[in-house]
C-alpha cells in the first residue's frame, strides 16, 4: 500500500508539470502588413503552409486591432512620468499596460482559434525565424555604419 502511495505521490507533480503550455506571444504580429505576411508564410523557409483564406482572415484580425494597439502603446509611453531633464522617473500606467496586453492576447487567441495548437506553434516559429533574420540585418547594418 505504501508503494502505491509513493508512486502516486511522485506521479502527481509530474502530471501537473508535464502539461504543455500554449505560446501566446507572436513576435512581429503587429509590424507585418498583409503583403509581408503573405510573403513570409509562402516562403520556402516558412514552417507553416496557409491557404489564401487563412491569410486573409489573419490579416483582417491584425488590421482591425493594429491601430488600437499602437494607440495603446503611445498612451503607455505618455503615461511614464519624466523629470525636467526628460528622463523617466517612474513606471507606466499599469491599467494602460493591461489594456495593451489584453488586446495583444485577444489577437493571439483569435489566431490560435484559426490554426489550432500544432499549426499555431508552426506559425510562431515562422515569426521567430523572421524576427531573428531582421535582427541579424540590423546588426550587420549597425556594424557597417560603425566601420565607416
């Protein structure tokens, strides 16, 4: 009886912590326009293949919320108190940050609803690859400008 209890006791935490979590943050999601999104997912390096209908749906979801998202970002930036020298002396308004995060999560959840877990992860990895590629380009350009 003790062996069974020990086994159950050891398996319970394993079962809890082994559940896979869903990735909610999609990098670059609001910085891509519909043409860039189409180019990105139809490229050979893309990890996900999407139909034209899916591309249109996702572009529509992003475009509907993009302006509101950037307005919230501006409001967050403006809510940071600054001193007379222009240096930030406090934190941004937490309510504005929650609104921004809620909007971001709403868009990601909508996209997740279209794809499902497996394809959402593939889309996430495609965006991560693009994000890394853009960062490498920025580093190269920064290195070139320093050499001049």
